[in-house]
C-alpha cells in the first residue's frame, strides 16, 4: 500500500490541524483489508502510535491524545484522516501514516507538525 501523507504545519497551542493520508494507487478491495494508523516521532524519541482505526472502524488512541484527536477512514476514497484539536507542544513531531495487518506493512512519508507556545 503506497501512502501519501499531507496536512502538517506550524500551529499554536490550542489550535487545530487535520492530517490526511491517501492511497491513490491501492485498489479498494486491498485498502479495506488494512488497519490504518498514525504514528509520530519527536526529536530524540522513538516513533509512537498516536491512533489506529481497524478494518471494522474500531479506533484506539494513545492516552496523551484521547479526547483531542480523532482518526477516521473513508474506504471509498482510500483515505485516513487525523483531526487534531487543542494541540499541545508535546504533539510536535513528524507524523507518519501506516497500513497494518498485525504489524506495520507500509509507511507513508512523514509530515511535520510543530506546535508553538
């Protein structure tokens, strides 16, 4: 699954940002069989899971983003989005989307999110 991430940028504390990940070269029947996730990597830290949505639409979030971030998928458009509300400085990092079947199979290119205070 080839993934293309977009939507990163510079935002201030408390603002919102929306990340999008597309799989334009993946056929629908393949896309729907993957769990989709968003990970982030801050400078000097390991990549960590931010949110995941399963093939059945079940969502899972890191404790640090619960209540602020929302992940969703649109299978017909082969996209997965991450709505980030009330961002905090600790949300800064490079965000990567992923396609998973038990383990991460494919990564999109990262998109930088910087939260300024």
